[in-house]
């Protein structure tokens, strides 16, 4: 067994041990009326349907006069159980699993379908409350590979644009993230937090997708993502009817391997976020959020192969996102609507996605309604209209010639996303 597999196994065993021990402790504590135990479960089913002049990848030309179409149906369920002894500690256990059903029709090329469970995620977190003001915490999150990262040639085109359908891949290997940090007060109305996360990733089997969409025979490879470390800082404030939050994180990744050979090391990345809320009436709340992500140039294998070198141009495009939503409450009902925008700058072949992704704009307009059926049960219905505008992609050069199927015109794709969810506390 490799060192990475040993570490993953150790942390997974620790997570399962927490899951077994804490309910037992809960029974002892409750018998002494020393703590509070609560549970929450939620369910969501979401359908995204779209059509456009080309599908995914955008480099594939369809039968003249035809349109590409696709949909992704994702159903998921999750839960959280917590046990708190006020002033001493809070323990939380979480879990989530789901199921995908996807289809993409590319006239003149292929029609692909795929249906399978998604990966599952389990986690545990303990927050210590018996320090003056400070609340240290430690947590663990485990991605359990219940999904499938190997798609056959007939299923290959069932993968679609991540920003369009919300999912870029249907599975990955076992990985374990351990987080430690603390939250602390700064003033009476402002609090902060600092955290560090180390992630260990095990190798897993995946199909080798063609970056530019040229049909190839299925090739299965063993991919080992690099381990990573990230540092995060957050500030939160509450001033009467106003609330706000600022966040920043910095991530460093180790080299990725394919079939045991180092192929790339993804550049360091910086993520910034800001959000704010204003309750301008007793029954009205407006929220706004902004985010920015930048990833430095990768280190890649040169030609002829040798030690990793810094790539000449950055294949990791910067991205910005913004959203604005307004909510109104009337008795047991809450109604809302919102606008969202995301920009991915530049075309590129980011190694993490293994496929070409065109620069694009995503615009969304949404409406939602929530009904509080009882103190413990609520139901939410949400609909969003989506527009995706892809940048034109020039022909790629490779040595003395050009790469076939590497160009694409400016494209417009539009679609709908409808989601139904429910949550219950008990």
C-alpha cells in the first residue's frame, strides 16, 4: 500500500470512528441532561436543460442547420447531526450522496447518455467553546468514490460544461481534507476566522478524454491528483440591518501524475469573496455577492520530456462572479428573485479539467418560492433562465501545421434550471 493510501485509510477510519463514538456519547450525555442533540435532513432534485448551435466541447461542428441539446438531472440527499454542550463543545456530523442522469445530443456526431450515483461526502467537525472569546475547531471531510470517472466511448459526450449544468465530472478518487482553525471576536459587531486545510488525494481510474473533441478509442489511465494545502481568512460583521462578509484563500498544489508519471503541477491559486445583506424592511432582504479567482501558470512536461518547466502562457483563466437577489416574506411564504453573472476569461486547457474550456459569460435570472409548512419542515421551488455566450476560438497551431477540430465560432447557448428541495429538522 502506498503512503498516500495509508494516510487516506487512517483518516477515513478516524471519520468512521467519530461517527460511531459520538452517538454513544450522546446517549450518555442525554441521560444526564447535559447536552442538546439535533438533526437536519434535506433533499433536492434539479434539472438543467439547454440547447445551442454547438454542444460540448464547442470545437465540434454539427450537421448544418441542426442544434445541440442536452440535460442533466441530479438528485441528492444529505443530513447533519449535531451534539452541543453549551459553553464546552459542539460536534457536527454531515453526509451527502446523489444520482446523475445526463444526455447530450450532437447531430452528426453522437448522442450520449450516462446515469450513475455521484461521489458521496462525509464529514465531522468539533468546535471548542470553553475558551474566552476564541472558538478553535478541527474537521475532516472525506470524498468517497461511489461515482464513476470512467466513461465509455458511447458515454464520452455525456460530459457537459461545468458552468452550464453545475457538474464537470461524474466521479473522482478517495480524498481526505483535514481542517484546523479558530474563530474569534474583533469588536462587538465584527468577528474573524483563520483556517488551514491539508488535502490528501488517492489515485483513481478515469478515461482519457480528447481535449479538442477528436473521437478516440477509450483509453483508461490512472490519475493521481497532487496533494494540496490552503490557508483561509474571513471577516464577518453585523451592524443593525446590515451584515457583511469578506473572505480570502490561497492554495498550493503538488504535482499530478498519470500512470505513475509526473505530468503537471497546477499553479498557486488565490480566491477572494465579498457579500452583504440589507434587511430594509421587516419582511424584505436583499443580498449581493462578489468573487474572484486567479490561478498562476502551471508547470508542465516539456518536449522532449524532462523536468517540469513553467508554461509559456497561462492555461488557467481568471474568473469573476457576481449575484444579486431580493426576498420578501408573507406569513409562511417567502418569495424571491435574482440575477447572477460569471465571466471566465480566455480560452484554455486547464489540467484539472483535462479538456478544452472556452472563455465565456454566464447570465442567470431566477425566481424562487419557499413555504414553511411547519416549524420543522420547509419546501423550496426555484427556476432559473440561463444564457451562455462562448468566445470565438482561433485555430490552434502545432509545429508546422494546425490542429484539426480546434477552432470554434462565437456561440450562444440558452437553457433552464428547475430545482425542488425540502428540509426537515427533528
